[in-house]
C-alpha cells in the first residue's frame, strides 16, 4: 500500500511544540555555505523565492547573506522585512524552515569577513562592488522535520 492509498486515520503525525532554544536550534540546523531558499513578498503580494548562500550563522542565531542593493530582493525586504527561509539537509535527512525579520546592512567590516572568492560568479566586482550589502535575518519561528517528527521553536520576547 502506498502512502497515497493509506487512510488518513492510520497515518501517525507527531508534532511537538517544545521549549527549545531557537538560537541553538538554528545553529544546529543551518551552517555556513548551506544554500537556503529565501522567500520575500513582492509589491503585488506574491511570494518570490530564490536560492541564497549562507555566509554566517552568528552566536545569536542571526543568518547572514551577501547581496546587492539595489535589487528586487532588497526592495521587497524594505517594503516587508518578514521573510521565510527553508533548507533541506541531505546529511541529517531533515528539513527546516524559519520565519525571520530581515535587515539590510552596509557594515564593510562584516562584508569583508563574509566574502569568499567563489562568490565572484554572482558578484563579479567582488569587494570593490559599492552595492554589496549584508542581509541579516533574525529568526522568529523555526520548524524542523526529521522523519515523522515535527518540532517548532519560537523566539521568546
């Protein structure tokens, strides 16, 4: 019997809302050089998703990417800083998604710290690019799926 033929009553769904620390949950699941799918909301209210390369997950769980500004992505973030980011880990056979508040930073020291030559494919001018910015995402809600187990963590105000 395939999952599509299985009656809903026999599918076991395990969901837990645990008092887990969102910072540790994010730092465990998201790593430098992971590729996540960043979703923003466009001017018409449609969701716009694109792949982004994680450059840093700091001690507070903030996730950083390098990008250009102006761009469609930064324009959408300025209008609505609430974004979503999702990952699939092939190593741990799990998936995670988070809702976050995004901020655009021009911190040159941080930009230099996050730069890698491999990024030149997307940012041809490298560190000389005057439009180079850091997208800083502060996770507010975190979902993790590992097999049938779903865990939710949210930031406590």
